[in-house]
């Protein structure tokens, strides 16, 4: 079995910005030359989430609204300044594992890999992709 790891970075625009990272991940899978196995996609951040969803603007607004409803910006929080950002981030995991078949991420037709910024400022974010297989 072969293991290939590569990271990439990108900028976000602030609270609940959603960034489609599918192409970045597929490029790394292609570069790994691994044809069959799995890709693990991980965001090493305390205020960031990785989701699989349809990249459709109205749906992305629905996701923003859902996170705002589940964890409002103002609340009786203990952590200074950005507690809601951390709490939104603990609701959903910072990683995904996706099968690779014939060198391609085996995503469904409407599945895109998206990073969700939950922090209160624009940030530079990192995604670590680990490709395992043969
Ligand atoms: Zn904090």
C-alpha cells in the first residue's frame, strides 16, 4: 500500500464562507498516482468544518442559516470573542474520507467537498489530504 500526503492553503472571507475544494483534492489524488483506495481530507482548525454538499447558492445560504440558527452569534458563552465560531465547528467534523476508484474521487453527482469557515475573520486555511491505496 502506498501513502501520499499533500496540503494546500486558501483564503476565506469570514463567517460561514463556503469554499469548494473538490478540484484541489482531485488534483492531489491524481498526483498521488493511487488508483484505488481512500482519500482523507482534514482541516487542522478549531473553527472550520469539511462537508459534502451540492454547491448551489440557495442551498449554501440554507446551510449558513442552519448554522446561525443552531448556534447564534450572541449567547451566554464563556470563551472570549468567538465562542459561537468554535461551537459551530464542534457540531460537524473537520474531515471526510472518500473512496477513490480508477483514480477519481467516487463522489455522487451532486456531492462537492466544501470547507466551511466558522471563524469571525477572513483567515488563511490549510487542508491536508492523505491518499492511501495502490
Ligand atoms: Zn477562540
